[in-house]
C-alpha cells in the first residue's frame, strides 16, 4: 500500500455525490440553508456547487490547523464557520473589480481548496446524510459492503503502518531528467512554488511531503490527502461509479462532462477542467473521463462510456502530474488499445 495523496479527494467527492443523490439534495443549494452557522463572514451565498468547483474562497485562512483539529469534526466545523473567504467567494464566476487609476482591472481567479476542501465536504456530508455520518464512516461501510480491502482514509491500525511503502521524493537528477523528457511537466512542477502554496503550508505546517512517512500523520482521517491503499483498491472503489452501482441513473448525468473547462487554477499554476469535485480529462477516444490525480504521479479515472475504472499508485514520486505521468500514459494507452 501507499499514500494516495489527492486521489483521496475523488473518494470524498464520490461519497458526497452518493449522499446528495440519496437525500434528493441539489449541488446548487446554499450551504447555509442546512448549516446556518456557515453563513458568517460573507459566506451566506456559497453553494455546494461553489465548494466542489473550488470557488468557495477557502483554500486557507490565517489560522493554523492542528492534528487535534483534524481528528475532531466539531472543531473543524468551528474553523469553517469562523473562516473569512480569501477575496470574494465564487471568484471564477463573479469577477473581481479593482480600481487602477481611471481603469478597472478584472481578475478571474479560481482557488484550489487543497486540504481544506474535502474537510468542508465532510462537514456537508455530515449535515445531509440521514445517519449524520462523515466521509470516512461511509467509506468504511462501502469497502465492507463491496469487499474492497486495503483502502482507508488514514490508517485504521498501527500494525498496518509497516505495509505502507516509504515515499521517495524526487532528487535533483530525477527532476532534471523528467524535465528534459517533458518540459511541460517541469513547468507545472515549478508553477506550484507560489504565494498561495506558501500560505497553504502556513495553515498546515506539519504536513509537508516528508511528513507523510510518519505514522502520526498517516493515522489522521484527512479526506483530502491521507487515503491509504493500492491501485487495485482505488480502481475497485471507483468501479462503483463506472458500473453504475451507487447512484441513480439520473444523477450520473452530472459526470458526463465538466462544468468548467480549461480554467486557470492560481494555486497549482495551470489550467484544469473540473466538475462536482472531480478533475475531468479526455481518454484516447476523445471522451470525457473523471477522477483525481495526486502528488507524485498518483491517479484514478472513471470512464462511464466504456464502464472502466483504472488507477496508478507509486511511492517513487514523480514531478509530473495527472496525464503527464509517463507510466500512467503507458498504462492508459495499453488499456484502450485492448478495447
């Protein structure tokens, strides 16, 4: 097994979709309608759709989040209730006007909510689910019902830590070699070194890349980045979507195409297509597929056109992301050549 990084976000987004579908709740509903305390500090008009499109304006705040906060969902509730959005919420749909002399400068900015994002999804799930369960509670039930071993958010037992591969950060020679083979991968790697990422790490100062090898951190139920599993378990979980097992027929229509296409994300520094908490990309047949990539090369995708789910997990971290990861590209090309 290995740490799944941001492919964990796809687990959380799947569970959110399932709960919304079961309870007949629209992505368009405002969060404050079922969580009134969330409306503080200018957040009254933020919808679930804003949240899953990274438009809530809450990628970070000036408050540091601690391990004690992470394991207590009520403390995380208070964190989000008291949070003030960075700039204006929904910045990628409502442009921000700044005076500059006699002119107005229009900024169109989208915020990647990073680790905060899926904690907010967890809070939403807890308030909509009929049993008031969190993301991790529902994941445990699904993995049991559908016999998906070796998949959890945070390690469930200290004994499992020895089964998790040690992460290896890319060295200078690897970075140089990967950059020569694919300059765009190197550009994206360097684009992450920006002010937004620095502020993110001020919010989460105890969880840099090297810290993922610590059991103290691996045990934390972080629905944004601390999934633990392997490629088989990650792909099998997403087969619940690919084989249309957990959502009503009508709800699957949400995932036929992205809501936002080729939108610049100011935190990661490049464009992405997004919808309902997932990244969207095209398969070799030029059809939309969805899922989420993760730091170092991790990736998972759902192809509802061909009833496929597939994943790649590695502990030897790469500089490339998403579809630029070389082993991932070979895997996908081979898979679709067999269809």
